[in-house]
C-alpha cells in the first residue's frame, strides 16, 4: 500500500505565517536598513527565496551601506552575494571563524557600522 501525502502550501497555515513575516520584514526592516549582519547564514543555493529578497531590496535602495558575514570556514558564495548587494563597490566585513571571532571584535564592528 502506498500513501501519498500532499500539503497545499498555499492554504497551509505555515505558508500564510511566512508570507506575513517576510512581508513585514520587507516593508518595515529590510528596505530601511543601512547595515546587515548575517550570522551563520551563507546564502545557500537551496534558499533562493531569502537570497532574492535581500538582492531585490539592495537593488531597490541602491545597495546597503555595510554587510557583515559571520560563519565558520570559507564561503565564497556568501562573499560574492554580499558584495553584489553593497553600494560603492565596498566589500563585506567577514568573520570566517564564527561567532567567537565576531564577539572578540564587536567594538570594531560597531564602529564600522556607524561610519
């Protein structure tokens, strides 16, 4: 016997929740942000929705002032995506040794974001 489950995500309560959440983020936060800090998020190719959301906001507002990336290891894709979202051909600030590294340098990060 084969049981096939099909969830209609257009009618599922989770779908409605995430639509409202991202709509709120778009209008109230992302479009008004000068600086973005991504901790543990590296713009994976499997998460096109989030990538498109931030790239669209960057185009609409002519780029973000600063982007900070914090992750473990080398993530050239995240660096490339973040670089494309910055104005004036700036480069993202990268902490590739994770949360410990960004916390050790938090004063410098805050100074950079307030420039």
